[in-house]
C-alpha cells in the first residue's frame, strides 16, 4: 500500500511517499482510510520534537476516518462500517490499524473529512473544558488560536456546553472563521487583554484556552476574572512561558495543564466516555469540525507545512485515495 513516511527528522520536507507493507495483527481493526486528520503532534514528530519518538522510517497520522476492512469478532464494529479511529501512528496511508477500544462508529451526518478531524482536536477540547476547567453554562471562554484545529474545536465545544466565547485571532479572515463557527466575539491578538476586559464589563473571562503559549501568556493571566483558569494545551508559538505564582495568589486564579493524550492512554474507557458525551452534539450539528483544506497523499509534506506556517483555517486533512 502507499504511505507517507518520515525518513529524516528535518520537518515536513523529510517526508517521502512510497510503498510499505499492509498492517498486520488479528487483534486490531484494519480501516480503509478515506481521510486522515493532520494534527500539531504530527508536525512535531517530523522533527523528533514530540514526546513519542518512533524509530525512522515511520508513517505519521494519529486519526483517521474510513471503512472497516476487517475487525476482531468482539470489536463492536464490522467490515463495511464507517468509523473514526485513533491509530497513534500510520494514519497517512491507504490502510491503518487501531485498537478496537479506539474505534467509533461515524454518524451518518458526518462525512469522512470532518470525521478525520474529530478525535484529537475535539476530544482535547472536551477534556480541557469539561474535565480540566469544569466549565459551567454562562461562563466566558477566551480561545487563542481560534481558527486552528484545537481552536475551532474549542469554540464549538464551549458553545455546546453553554458558554460565551471570545475568539482571539491574528487576521480578519481567521476572525470570520471563528464567528462562523459560533464565537460570540472575535478580537485581534494585539491588545486582546484590554478588549476581553471591555467585553466582560471589566470583570475578565472565566477560562482562557491556550494552544499557542509564548509571550501572550502573561496577558492571558491578566485577562482572568477571580477564580479564572488558564488551560495550557500546547505551545504552537514555540516558546514555553513561565508563571509568576504571585499572580495566581492575588487573583485566586489557576493554571491548568491539559494533557489529553497522557490521560486517555492511562485511563481505559475514557475515550468511550468522551465519545458518548459528544455524540449528541455531532447529531445536532453543534459540533461539526470545519475542514479548511484537503490534500492528496503525495502532498502530505505540503499539508504539514500549512500547519507549520500557521496558515491553516480549520482542519487540514489528507485523502489517501487521491
């Protein structure tokens, strides 16, 4: 089968597309991949900068949507069924394999491209807001990187949970994407702290969801209302910020880590719980991952470069059948 492989740890340019062996193992679900979602960890893996460092060469791609080719009898899915799956590695290929516990039936109203964008970003956002922030209806959430994969998922999850959403974006085009997805307001990065306080009558926001990090982090803390929480989701800006804890003391505020992958891998059954919680929102359309671009398998390097350049509007997807 055809697959995209990382052959050099130099970033997206280290990817080559060629023939590899098909997945093996009777205990796994094998899926004909119709779409594979591209995530920030995939990009980090091309440089050897992610905590999980597979040996070269390897096929990246952690989330797919497609049709079951074969499955264990007790897997809960059957050949011909439309599914989404977390495969960890191997998604940027014509076939992928996943543990049955990480495979879920895809609702009829969700196409493959949107399905492939569902799991990592949407479940990260759900974990961040539902479990780590304990978000309550009526609270206000400020979302950084609001037009990216995690950002767009966070807008939709926060709205589904009954929150008000303020999106922070770097361009007018990204602001339009955020509003279209349900953000109540969209503000520019420059001056976001003052803008957020103005929009909340000086009180501040209850939750800041930050997949970006970098120099804006201090102003995120300053944007919080009393007992507010900053959710640390990632560091797309490339800089890991530090915290002066006296700010937390004086404001009764919190900095909360969000390591969804680590949590889900060490808590069996948690993914199924999350899937059960978001399924009604998928059926209603409240959660509908936006797909900004679809690339052919031969264009995998370009797909990852779009994330690397922070040009993505919504989710980036690879179609191995193209």
